[in-house]
C-alpha cells in the first residue's frame, strides 16, 4: 500500500509511516471490507473519520476534529 498522510498542513515524515499504518490498520481493513462509517480517529481519539473508497481502490480517511488526512492506494 502506498500512502500520504498529512496533519495540520504538513506531510508526515517517512519515519512516522509505520506508526501511522499501525494505528490505522484495523480501520483500513474494515473500510476495504465495506464498513466505512463510525470509526473514531486513533490520533485525537475525539473525531469520527470520514472514509471514502474510490473505484480504483484509493482509500481516504479524514478526521473532522483534528483534520488529519490519510490517503492510500491498495495494491
């Protein structure tokens, strides 16, 4: 999976990649399997993630509270 994760206007550094993927793995598994609603943000623990899956298997998660965005393409 390739991905881009941003927070508060900045792109997350490569050294943070494994932490980001680890925190989102269960959510990504559920989103890809059709459960797109009701996921809490694992970073701020406050917001609900808005999840979208595009036909070309691109996944986007965005927290309405902390504004953190994760975009990834499943391969």
